[in-house]
């Protein structure tokens, strides 16, 4: 463990990204209150609001009907995720003319590690990043840049003066401005943890700052508490490398898709997308999980385990068995649907049973080859032209990768 004495990390966080992206792409929306919705429906919430809408009191999550009431001039735009992904890649390219991106943290957040020679000029590099984005992308899509001795403090700094901020949290000045934060503004302190801290008498940053690392670990009930302490106090925390554990997709369904048939049609598309991603990454799965949720009940969850599998027909057959059980167990509709391929094995590690000449095994080999051929064909056409069985377009035009997760889809995911 190390305690840096300089600004070693630069964090970029875009301001109201989806809303600013629409204002960037559609100039007539600039200066207007804009709300982005996931699907064209009255029964959904805003997933992003422009700064003009924020000034009128709208927040992420406000329901459409409520938002219209609060802000009669509101312009609603349906999210176009594939377009935002394109912008994301252009942004990364622009940033990399100044400094390489070390980690993409979400579609609109990137972390960069500065070299020792760059540490003294960290602030001017932050300024440069903002300038190249304004120059190469455009002035509407603004970002806030944070600088700090480690990842966590750089991220916190980026949040401090939104929008269009540029803030450095220098290790010599700690705790300094950290003391003005609410506990829940610290990444990693969710409401549950805040409640736990409150029960221990820790209700503000000053009290949190006085704790010892072991105390925070005990309050958290895990080593994460100690990691958070280290991060806040300016240490670099090396995390054990995380191994990919699953490929999954999920969707909240539009109101008229919430029957079991609608959920099944959507789940097939989501599973096919997930399995194509899995194959491209060189994995096969030994398990498939399905979650159906319902506003009124705990929902339904089911799963199947199998020999390492990576062809679409086998995976879709497994999905259809899971839906059969869901329906049998009285799950007649679903508000959202999630599928995940997990218990992964790298394709290179699968032990091929060369003596397995049963017709079933040979059929599966053929399905594997066909899945790969379909992937290649679809990738080159940037569209799912070859698929197994019925294929639907889920309203909202977005059946692919879920951006809310910490993973930026490739263009092939759409
Ligand atoms: Mg942001």
C-alpha cells in the first residue's frame, strides 16, 4: 500500500450525459428543458434530465406524468443507446489525445492514470481534456474533471462542482472539502450502509474521518469498509483482479409487453445477444438464470445447469424450459426480464470428448458452428439478420447491452 503525495489520477464524468447528448445531436434542443425516457410511454421515469430541466426541479427518476405537470415546456426524447455508445467511443478517442484512458467506469465516466512527469501539471491536463472534448466533440456535451491521489478521490472531486467542473483534491489538503459531503455522496456508501453508520453514531464525514480502518471494516461487515477508509484517506488500494463471471442482459418491459408471452419474446432476444457476446469473448456457460419481476410480488427466478454450452439453439431450449416452469408456477406476466449466462468456462479449456459420436453430440457441434457463422454474418451487417426462431424488436429500439451496468457495449451488441 502506498500513500501518494501528488495528483496521480484524473477522472472524467459527463454532465447529464444522455440529455446533453441529445442536445448535442439535436441543436434545437439546446437551452431547453429536456428529459430522456427509456421507452416511449407515459408509465416510465426520466433516465436523464438536462441542466435546464434540473434548474426547474426535475430529477432522474421523476415519472413522465409528474414531470409534464412540473415543467409544461419539457421536451421528452426516447433514449437512443446505440447513438450514445458511438459518442462514448468518440469521447474516449478525444481524451486519449491528451492522456490514455485506464478504465471505462460507465458510459460517461472514465479514469486516467497520470505519469510521474504529469503529476505537477495535473490541473492543466484536466483543463486540456475539457478543451479537446469541446473542440472535437462539441461545446454542448460538457464534462466535469476531478483530480486526486487515487481513483476514489478523483471520482469524488469530479462530482464536486458539477456541471462543467474542474476540481483537485490534493493529498495535503485532506480531509478538507471532503468534510462538506453528505455520507451518501461518497461512492460506496449506499443508503443501507449509511443507516448502519448512523446506528453507530456516524452521521457526517467528520465522524467518519475519525474512525479507524478496523472500525469501518467492522461496521461494514467486510473488507470493503477498510478499503473505503484507505481510499478516503488517500491511499492507493490495489484491488484483486476481477474475473468475468457472467454475461447478462435485462430490460424493463413496456406496459403492453408485460404478459408471459411478451416477456418470453423479449427474453429470447436478450439471451441471443448475451450468448453472442459470450462467444465473442471466448466463453461457454454451464448455467442459465432467468429473473422475472413483478411490481406486486417477489417475482420469479429459475435456473438450469448443463455441460459447457455456447450454441444458441441449446441455450434457447433451456430458456423455453425455464418459461414453461414460470408459467406453471403461476407467473403470468412480468414487469422486467433478466437473463444471465454464468458459471463460465473459457472455450479453450473445454475438454472435447472426441469419442462422443452420438447423434446428439454431433448435432450440437453443428449448432455451434452455425452460431459462429450467424455471429459473423450479423456482425458484418451490424444487425441480427440471422437468428433462431421468432425475433422481435422490443419497443424503445433497444434490445441490446444494458448501459446501466458498468460495461460499455461494443457496436456489435446492437
Ligand atoms: Mg455523469
